[in-house]
């Protein structure tokens, strides 16, 4: 299937998924509202069927990120090819069921997936794209044109099919990531940005299907670099926190020798890498993994 102007593939089946993490409330509430009144979805994208789903219902019910394991890491082809034991983790079973209903990955009945997430980090409305191709470039440019304050984050360090993300069950997929919002809470501004970005994506798909995409030039984006761990001691205990000068400054430049951590005695720890653009700064869901933030390089996309 090609998404280029040389061989146009019309997108006929779209799913909007929320509750992949059961305590990220904007998408969960948006899906509930759209289930009650789907007209905004159909007005944005009349040429395709749009399905709505809560991916991890047990986690949503319990208002936890996941029950046993992170669902958004279960969709690699290798994991989906494994047999599922009766005592398998909750999210392993859900991933296989989701793949059977909306996939199967690699030969999917779903043309496009929007998977909605929240972050506790100050990332604003961020569109995460996983491929550097014409379709995703045009999508990013359109979203940026209608939401100038939005952020484009490019994670293309491996092939789309190699990711374990839920949205890769579809032929094409993206993640909507909006923050800051506390886990289990709902902020009006974050909710509205989530809705706005999701509808903008649907509007783009309609333009794509009707081959009426406006001619837009490259936009500023950020390409994922690496994850940065908190400093720890020999007992793997944290020895420092996010520095106040960095906290809440997602996608602002972090320059060499600027403070990025502060230890428990008040000593600044300086950034020893190249100039970068941190994001997911202090994300609560990554704390147990000892991830302090991720880096990115600025690029045109």
C-alpha cells in the first residue's frame, strides 16, 4: 500500500483509540463524548468509517496506567506472533485481542489509527509520527498550519512495523500526546487540545482521500534522540532530581554545561551532551524506569 501521489491509497477505515493507558483521561473522555455525539468526527472525515475504542478497559476501570504491563509496548510483530498462555499478563492478552479485531499487523483491516495519550510533562499538544514519508510530512504540516502552537515529534529511528506501539497495528498510525496533565485527572485546556488535534488529523485524512491537500512547506519538528537516566548510586537509588531551570521546559534548548539535575545537597549537575531539546521531562510514568527525560534534535519535516 502506497501513500504517495503516484499511487493513491484511500483511507477507508480509521480507529481512534484511548485508554491504552488507563489513567490518561483526555482521550478516555473524548471517546465517551464522541460515542454520545459522533457528528464532529463525521463532519471532519465524511469519506471514511471511524471506529472508537478504549484499548485497556480493565486499566481504565481501575484508573491505572496498566494492570500488569505497559500495553503500548506489546505490539511488536515478535510479541504478537507468540502464543498466549492462560496465565499471560492482562495487557498481553489485550494486545492479541486488539490485533485480531483491528489488525492483523502487517495486513491490517484498519487503514489509520489515532492513539490518544496524556503526559505529565509540559509538552503541550504534540503529534508523534513514526515515519518520515510524504504522507506523514503532509499530515504534520497540515496539523501545524491549523494548530501553530502544536509540536511535531518524529520517532523514526526504526521501521514503523518494528515499534511495539498500539497504533502500528494499523497500516498507518500516529499518537496524540498532550500535557501537562496529572494521571487520573482531566484539565479542560488539555482536553480541548486533544480534541482539536484529533479532529485536525481527521480533516487531513479527508483532504488526503479527496486529493485536495494544500501545498505546505516543511515545518519545524523535533527528532527523538535518546533517553536520559537519573543519576543513581551503587544501590540504584536516585541521587538527583530534575533541575528547576529545566523542569517544565520541554522542547526548549538544553545547552552544554547548563544545569539539568540538582542533587540532594543542592549541587548543580551540568549537561555534558550536545545541545538538545529535552521532552517528557520528569514524566511520572517513566519514573520507575529511572528515565528523567528524552532528548531531540530540531529538524525540518
